[in-house]
């Protein structure tokens, strides 16, 4: 079946400008042509601005903002129920692809399966299984706790065996675990090196949760693919990342939102406020040194527009901020041809916005319709679930 979507304004995910008055022609969930308007269209998207589906480079289906050890103890069935709700919300905000940064008990795979088998709406995703930490290290209550290079290697092999498409390695302290500091190493250089070597030997990328300090440096020089958060990275770390092409995954909006959210535990609120205050200058330095930056909502589900606005506030151009949510995030994931772009051969993932995001990234908040792999949803009709199926293009 062919689906023809009529667009007045189309952005391809890379160019600084709009292509006007074209049809997106879709077959089997992929864009086959972009051509001048011809005949009748199946879907009329001429009322707004069409951009590629958004790519969230770091979030979790089954962890909500402020969740810590008590929530990690909830039964997996409840986590999956919450995850299905979150997945629908993500899609309704234009996120069509997610890099899932890990879940306790690998529960994200059930949400992913429900989405893939059409039981529930949500973004497609790459899963990182269960995060790997050391005994008592950050996130111990939801991670695999292990010690020593051989056991780190084994933990990586186990995650890959259980279907992980990437590895989430925790190498420093974090906001949601009581005690310690954010830059306290929670893996040794040998453990970090062994885990990265093993993942790469299996063709799997590694994202290291790291705020800064010696373990972040060890991860960078051991060839990690991305640093997650990175608030306290030094100039030397950023220069090394730039030289090696290591990505920085910026997760700003959760820091700001959680700092003033009364449902979040007081010790977390304090830490979130501090990292939020310290983050802008880090992200600005990353741009200065030429580090490649993408963004993730990290439990502040569906707020990629805030991530884009944060980049602009830190000195990025609007085009750079939009690419961080689309084509650059697609290049970062690199597993799907054309992810984050609209071009012949790319996934038929697109968002219809009311306003022009190339003028103001806040327009990313005005989503009126979403398409994932050629399936079109209209968003936010009164009295309906957040995402309502209205068509089928595959
Ligand atoms: Zn996370």
C-alpha cells in the first residue's frame, strides 16, 4: 500500500530551511519519494510544519522522575503497566524512536514487545537491558551489581545474550542513589576497559553514566561511545571526546524539573538543583570544543522540546538544537538507515507541528499528529487516549 502525505512545509532533519509544497510518498513504512504534489493525497498535513520523528537518546519506559530504591522494588507487572502509559505519552509528543537506557529486570523488553506487536502505541527503541554497576555503586537497586574485570565482561555478555542492543555502564555516582558524590568512581579503569572491549567485540555500543572525575576520564580513553549526563567533565575530557568522536548525551530537563517537584525525595531535589545550575556551562564548553551532543529526557518523559530549548540557551543555534533531536541522534544510534531524517529510504517517521521550529524550538511542543513507520496518529483529541490510531501506511 502506498501512502501519500501532502506537506506545505517539510524539513529533512539537516538543511537550514523548508522544502515547500511536496508529497511524502511512503511504502512499507519507508519514504520512497519526496515529489511535487500530485493528484489526491491520503493525508493532508498542509496545516503546519512537517519534521522527522524525534529521537530521544536517553530515557526509560519504566522509571519515572524521582524513582529511587523504593520504586525499584515494585513488581515488574506494575513497572510494565507504567511503561505502557509512558510509551504512549512519548509517541504523542513526537518521539518515534527511543534509546532505552536500561531498566531493572530488563522489563523494558515487554513494553517494547507490546509496541512492536501492535498492542500499545509507543516509540520503537533500542534496549540496553539492565545497567551494569559495581557492588553498592550508583543505581545498585536496579542494576546488575558485579566486581572485577572478568565479571564486568561476563555481565556484558549476559546482557547481550538477553537481547541488549547497547550496554549501559555506570561508572560514577548519581543523583538518585543516596550517599557518595556524583563523581565518585564506581568502577575501576580495568573494569571499565574490560566491559567496553567485550561490548565492542560483539559489535555493541556502550553508554557510560558518568558525571565526571577519574572514572569518566577512564571511560573516554577506553573508547566508550557516549557519556551520559557529564555535568562535571573537565576541558581535557571534552577535548579528548572531541578528538575521539565520543558523544555527550545531555539530560538537562529532568534536572530542572525534578529540582522543584515535591514528589521527588528532598536529597534528590537538592542534588538536581545543583547539577542543573552547573550544567549549562558544561554544555556550552562541549560546543566550544566540538563535542557531538544529543539529548534525552531521562524520566522527564516527552520533554525533548525543553532539551532543545536548553541547548539554544547554552549558545547552540536553533538548527543545531533541532538536529540533536533528529538527524544527529539518528547518526548516534546508526543502526537504522535514515533515522532522524526525511529522505528517500528513511523510516517514515514524522511529526506535524503547528508552528515553525526553525524560528523557535518551542514549536516542538505543538504536536498535532505523529507518523511512525507509516502509521499516522492524531494527537490530543478531547476524550481520547493521548494517541489515537487513524490510519495505516504499511
Ligand atoms: Zn537514565
